[in-house]
C-alpha cells in the first residue's frame, strides 16, 4: 500500500511541477522596410470578426455600419490607383459604386497578423482573399481581391486592395 501512495505522490508531484514553456508568437512572415527586416507574427483572433462584419455591411449596403467601423483617420487604396481619404469620402465612393456595379464579396480566407509598421510602431492587420462579383454594363464579372486592412482599436484604419480578373482557359 505504501508503494501505491509513493507512486501516486510521485505522479502528482510530477504533474504539478511540469511547467509549460512560455511561447513567443508564431512567426508567419517578414516585413521589409527602412528599419530592416522584422517578423510578422500571428495576430489576435478577434480582428477577423471585425473584417467579417465590415464585409457584411458592404454586402448589405449598410453605409452607417461601414462608417461606424471606419476609424477617424480612414484611408483606402484601390486596385486601380484610387485613394479615398476619410470616412465621408469612402461612403460617397461606395454609394456610387453600389449603384453602378452592385459589388458582392465572399470571403474565401482571412489571416490575422501583427507586424512592425514603417514608423516602428506595431500594428494589427487582417489580410483576406475575396471573390468579388460585379455587374458592369449588364455583364456579371468575377474578380478576386486580396485586401490588407490595418485594424486599430476595433476600427478599420486603412486598407489596400489588390485585384485580379481571371481570363477563361482556351479550348485548344
């Protein structure tokens, strides 16, 4: 019986003495800027839901929710060189675009990441891939976008849009 107690005590002490190593954030990439190369690490989980809400607001044409999710110092950079500065300008741009092209986004993937900005500050980003359906002059077009969004204090500070329209494979 004494051996059983010693065995149980040993197992108990072993289990409570195990320390879990402190892990650093998972490195998922590298940034290249004036201050040199720095690591990009996995970011906070909660910011992907902010991006999902933002895209849902766009798809439902809810400009009040879009404006509420935009940061005070909002900037967007479009795929054709467009620069939209300020939330009011963004809403004006979107209102016209919604009427003319009826865009609908489907998020295909999203990655939360944290990286050093060019100024040396640390920022959180969502980088997401989307399928975008547009109606251009009565013709439905499918484009694919990667959008890299800076999220600060639960708001969209800025984003960059990279877009590709894919051709159809030849029948040859």
